[in-house]
């Protein structure tokens, strides 16, 4: 409804942005640099953050910058099942048939990783999203999957992406071997207060609007409610624009943000 009211070409806070349209915050820039360093090292890494902090977005931007002839990004997000389920998800990503045993699946994935490295000259970059849901046995098998101890260098890069609780889990004694293999650990923060106005303007500009639709009091209320988490900023901004359109306002003020919070029950 507010799209017509504000003469927008699309919904600015609902439509997922393409990789080249994503807003680059200080936190996301640092995360991408850490991920880039991890990929260069061909190691295992950990990226954590609160829900909606932009973890997947940071990985998308890092992956978008990789040379497709030199890297093969394998993205797995369905990680709540068994070890065999995890291997089948990886097999699907690389075009392998599904195996019926854990050992066969493990060997098939390792063989394909070696083939990509030796024949195609590609580095597999395995991204396990929502990794805080992983069972302990799955985490251990992922460690074993990266263990090419006979080689001078690793043949793959593994990135575990999850909520903050994953950091706590990996600090437990049962995961000591895996934790020792992590060469990069990074916790992603949200937007800083002085970045929020630029973020809102960026998303509105993608929707064809050059006007500052969020005044300073509205932006401050939005930041306090969202804690700078991009996904929460988007949700609140969407409902605040709806409230402003219903009131036939020309811009969003703090009362519209409050209406959004009431509707979202935040």
C-alpha cells in the first residue's frame, strides 16, 4: 500500500537485495575481510552473530567476489539432521548421487573435493549456515572431512555460520579438536547508529526514492528498537512506512515507528 503513496518502484525493505546492491557497513566490511582471509588460508572458520545481524549477507558478498573458475561455493543450510543427511546435502550441491551409508558418502565427498582441486583447479568453499543446529556428531564429521593430512595444504575451506550460542558450544571440551582447527573466528555486530541513516537512504534509493523519509527522531527510535540488526530494521521500517501511508503523512515520524513496534509486538 505505501509503495504507491510514496511513489516507490518496489518495496524497499521487503525485497532481498542482490549481492551488488547490498549495503556495506563497517561490520560487514570487516566480516568480508575475515572471510576472504579464511578462504586464502584454506582453513576452517566461524562466523557468528545475533539473528538478523547479516551473517548470510556477509557470506553472500564474500562469495560473490570469488573467481568462479578458481572456487566452488557449496552452500548448505538444512543442517538439523544426521551426518548422512549432511553428506547428502553436500552431494546434491556438487552433483553426486546420494549414498546410503555414512562411510560411502564421506569417501565420495572427499574424492570429489580432491578431483575439484586436482583436475578443475577449484577450491571448494563449503558454507554451513544455521550451524548452531548441528548435532555434535555432525560437527565432528565436518572436522574429519577437512582432514587432508597427507597434503601440503588443505583442499577445501569450511565456514560455519550460526548464532552466538555456537561459539559457546565450540568452547566445550567435546569440541576441543574442532575448535583448535578454526583459523578465523568472527562475531558480526549490527549497524552502528551513525550508519543507520545511510542504510535507510540506500534501501529507499534502490526503490527509486531520493527523499529522506525517516526523520532523525524516527531513525533514533528505529535504531533503539532494532539494536542495529538489519533484518529487524527492515521489518520495523516496513511497518512504519505502512503506518505513515495510512496517516497520509509525507514522512515517517517516531509515532509511526511506535505503531510498527505495537504491530510487531516488540
